[in-house]
């Protein structure tokens, strides 16, 4: 208080109920607190968040806590921070630095879904060009739903496996650190970025040891031991955006070298293959009168495809966004959808937000999953829900 730090944040109640049976899918209260102070040469930010679920579950997270140091031509940010890269809406392609919290699938607000990482970030400025280097001394994996969650899905095996997590720990060390680089330029005609990363895959590869009995003359699978393990990845890519006659065109792509994929061969020794992988997006944004529209085509492609792989060679997805603000921008109507073209499924997310005043808002929304149960979104069709968020900001 003596240093006159800026204090802001919000208090939010979030209640959701399943359409299928009326059960409450989420009962969450959130207290978000931000401390910050900026000077000529030094600044800091601290952002603790407290979540309560039901009546007795408490989750305290320190999302960010870092110090900024300002110099003539460069800045340093040291501490736990969230890093946002890329230009996609609702997709993570070159946004590869901060892992994701997927305990509630893709439903949380995108400024909350990223996990803060311990990092040193160096930005060097040269006119309209920026060179960025980020070093992470320790690896932070993706967060997945726990058993018992409505979002948890058990991998399918022929027989019940045993899991050995002993190789899933990555000891913090210089050898196990991660490095990311980005070059960005802003010109009068185009805004673009080039990125690279020497990192670990946020998702562990499921190494499998199988015991096969040949005593009867025919191979019989008797047991399966699963050893999750994180592996190194080399990633390169970039993104761009440009405006032509009022329409914004966007593109983004990332190339993954040496990613592990599961195979369906029940008698393969390890049941994994290593392939290169391409993830890219093309999209455009435009407005008709007061309605804002955005659409994107996203493709995930496995190169040198093996027919025994569990993952499809191509996964095609589209997104669609329409937003209309009315009553002096106090009422916001929005529809955002993921459409799975490969599996004919979708996640449809309509919502309406009313700003009661500058500090208090009411949001009523729905998450509707439809389609094939084998699809990325259709597998959660029983989790379709309606929800209400009450938020007070200060």
C-alpha cells in the first residue's frame, strides 16, 4: 500500500447444469486479484486466483508473478508468466509456450486456460521489428481431467492396463530446459511472426510393454504395462494478418518434428510411431453493419502416414464467430462454434452478456455438443449444458 500499487480483479459465480439430467456440471466461485506497479525502469505483477468448487474444494493458483526490467532497446521479464503467441481464435497453433489447463475441456475463458510458466523473456526492439527469446528452466505439462470428472476419457485398450508413471517426471535442469524464439514485424501492409521452439511435447507418449503368450501356437496378449513419457520436439512456424478492403485475412502454421503417435497394432512392441506433423489455419474477419463475423479453417496433418495409427491422417475443423453489440454496447450477443468436418461433430456456444454497469455483468450461455461419439466434440455430447456467470470487477 505504501508503494501505491494498482489493485484490480474480479469476483465471479459460475453455475452450470447438464441438459441430459439436470445435474450441476459446475459450481464454481472465483476470486481473481491483480497487483501491479509500473515505473520508468522496473515494473511488477502478481496475480493469485482462488477457485472454490461445490462446498469443500479449494484451488489456489498463482497465475503470474514477475518483474519487468526496461532498458533502452530491450526488456526483460523474469518470473512466472503467461505467454500468448499467434493470431488464431479458439485454437492453439503457434501458441506453444504456455501449456493448457484442459480439466474442463476448452470451456474456460481463454485468458484463464493457459498455465503460467517460470521463464526469462527477452524482447529486443528495432523499429517495427521485435526479437523475442524465452527460456524456461523447468518443464510444465498440460493439465488433464482427473478420474471422476465428466471430461475424463480413459484410453481404450484390449485388456485393462497397469500404469507406471516413474518416467513421466522431468527433473528441472539446464539440460531439460526449453527455448523459444520469435521474430515479429509490423508493416503498413502486413503483420507477421516467425517462431521456433526446442521443447517437450505437453502430452506424454504412452509407451506400452506387452506380454504375449505363444504357448498355444497363436499369440495371446496377457498383460499391458503403460509407461507415459514426455519427449523432445522441434517446432517451427509462423503467422500473418493483413487487411484488404475491410476484410482481415489471417494465417498460422506450426511444423512439429518427431512427434509420437499411438498405433492400433495389438502386438506391436511399443505401439508408438514417430512422425512429423503439420498444424495450420486460414481465416478471415469482417463486419456487416454492426455485426462482427469471423471464420477459420484448421487442419492437422500427419506426414508419412502409417495405416496402423490411431489418429486420422487429416483432422479438419472450422470455427465460426458472430458478435453483435447493442444498447450502447451494454448487451452483447455472441455465437462461437467449432465444427469438426472429419467426424461430423461440433461444439456450439451461444451466449448473451448484459453489462449492468461498468463493474457488474450477467452472462447466460450454453455449451452444446453434437455429433459422432468418436469425434473430438461428439464424445462429450452428454455434457451439453446451460450456465450462468455473475461477475463483479473492481
